[in-house]
């Protein structure tokens, strides 16, 4: 184990899991013994981290958060889990984290919907010596827009950027976050995501260059080059 991450070596890959942290979160949520008799337990777990037909909003008129577990504490643990070994929950965790100041019951239900059914899951790393850095960027346009709550939640007009960076064919860094600026077109939105990806990537490349320059022992001499993938032609033209 390393910093709470269990590392299992397979013939062609490494598997990273965090069973202890996941069980700690599930215990906090009263989804593990000895809390299985708790009235909160009958939560139906889902096969997707977040609902695909309904946005998670501030739910201003919804019932107050009345569970007997600490919302902020659980979100903090989920953030560490997501950044370390579970990129599949990045979007869902970020959506839930937005409402830490005033969570509602619907937000508590969103937190509990997925993790129990995937408690044994992690991430596989299969290094490919023929690959270097690859950066995939994407963004939505008006994907979070909801005219019914726009007056109370201006962030519904913001767009979401998603970035994942691979090195040697293995995921190294990923994120899902709302853009800090308001885009007026899909081209602007995708360009913002492209810029975000490049700003995340360049420091990582510089670290690898420094490691190589210092002559630190590695299994093989790393090749440093990069490919950035973007699916919007207008954003590519601006770049």
C-alpha cells in the first residue's frame, strides 16, 4: 500500500484500489455493518455515478439535509478517492461538492447512489513504452442550463470542462469542473477546455524533463512529446 492506495501487480498491468477509504465512506453513510439496520440503509444503488436524465441543482424548495452523517466530511473523502483511483466519479463528486454550504436531502441521496455497488472497483494502469503524453479535452455547451433556477444559481449558465492526461498509455491526471468564464458558443467552450488541458499538462511535462535531466533511475528513458485531442474544429483553428 502507498498513501492508502492498494497496488496490485498483474502480468501486464497495475491495479490501484482504495478499499479501506471506500469502506470508511460507506460506514459514514450507514451502508455497512453495524449500521445496516439504520433507516437510511434502503438506498437503491445505481449503475451510473450520476443521474443522466436530471441535473443536480440547489433544490431550493427541497427538504433540508437531515441525515445523521456529515456531508462535508464525506465529500472530502470522495474528493481524495476521485483524484487518486476513481476517475469515473469525478463529475458526480464535483456536482455534489458544489452544495456543501447548504446541502439538501436530494444531495445526500446523490452521494449515496453509486459507491456501494462499485466498492471493489479501481483503476488499471497498463504502461505502453511506445507512448508519451496524451491529453484529451472536452466541454459541454449549455449542458447545465436550467432556466427555472438561473436567477438563484447563476452557475447553471457556466459550461463544464473535462480533461484527462495519459502518460505511456496510462491515466495520470483527470478533472471535471465548471469553467470560470461564460462561453457564448461551442467553439469558445471547447477552446477554454483546450486551454485548461494544456495548463495542466505543461507543468507535468516539465517535471518529467527535470527527472530525465537529473539522471534519476527509471525503467527506461522517458520520451517527452505530447498529443492533444480536441473534437471541435473551430477551437483547433483558434489554438
